[in-house]
C-alpha cells in the first residue's frame, strides 16, 4: 500500500469535502481518467466483467481476475485507487479477512464490501453476519500509520427490500460502528432521499451517479452533504454503447463517422509511454 496515496484518499473523505471518484475497468481507462484530473479512481467490477465478456456478477468474474485487473489499474496511476470488491468474494468473515489482506497488497488504498448474498431468494446477509464481515475486512487492512478507506454497502434498494430506506440506515450505521470509513447505499435516484440518508447516517456517504432517473448535479449532491460520488459501471457501459453504435453505423450506413471522436494514436502513445 502506498502511504502517500492512502493519506490523500483519507483526506478526501473528511468533513465538508465532496469529490468525484470515477470508475475505471482497466489500466488504459484509469490513465485517461487520471489525466483528466480526477483525484481518485475506483475500479468497477461490472466494467471489468464486461471487458472479459462476462456478466456483472461475482459468480461470473473470479476474485483472481478482478484482483489482477485491480493491480494493473493501481500500478498505472499515481492517484489513490479503491477496489470494487463485490461481497469480498466470500461469505464467511474469516475468508473475507484473508481476501482483504490480498486486496490491500494489490496497491489499492480503499475497497468496498457489499451485503448482497448472491442468492436471489435470500438476497441479504443476516445483519449480524454482515457486521462481522465488515469488522473482519477492517481488521484485515488496519495499520496504525497508514489509513485504508473501507466502504460498506447496503444493497437494499437494488435487491427489493420491502423497507429499503429504514433497513439501509440501520445497516450502514451498524457498519460504521464496525469500522467502515465510508457508507454507500446504491440505487437511490432522487435528491430528497439522498438528503435524508445523509442526515440519518453517521459517516461520509458515497452516492452513485450515471444511472437512469432524474439527473442530479454535483452541486445538489454537495449541498445535500454527500462526500463522494462514484459512477459505477456507467462509463464502461457508455464506452460499449459507442462500440455498438459504431458497429451499426459501419454495417448499416457504410460510414465511419464514429472515428471523428477518437484520441489520436500519437497522443495515446505519448500518454501511455509515461507509465
């Protein structure tokens, strides 16, 4: 773990700050995002899975494949990187502990852990087990001289909990008590609910943008008290959308207008030669 990056990432989460952590799916996309000026980068498990021709699911993308791509991303840039580590690629807290040791050794200075079990019939880990999993992850990466930002996620909105707001607030506040540094409830799509979540939460809150729904600006999120804004797999999906539109253009129109927006080869070679 790079101590300077770790301290920079921890400082970004302090009271009053609001920043965008864009999500990369390989070293090239990470370098482009760093050059654009982002102060931190997250990985996207969805984007990594898509780049391997796989579905967005922990059961499809192996821990080894995700970890290898994460190492390459963390090595390619100088800004702090946080790993989208699904459910820690394990159910049992002991296995979560072991996996987070490997995650921290990959060069990232933060990572997330979900409470989605992967079972559509019983989608949420029991709350006490979820708390133990968060505690195990935090204990695994804790170092007195070097922070590691652990993000704990409550998946209630994504997987159909009957009372998602109340359950999410209960869960993320318990996760905070267990050591989580940043709290994340994906799937909320309106600013009023985001305001209420921040007000009910004891810790920095991450909100994901780039999903469908009413557009919300960074200014509105800052005013609501959001600390971190991520974009999940939306940039990767937008990139694949360009590939599909270009393919349709070439095959149906016989034209190549898509190429007008490309970055020149000389510019990319110069950028990537600095790695």
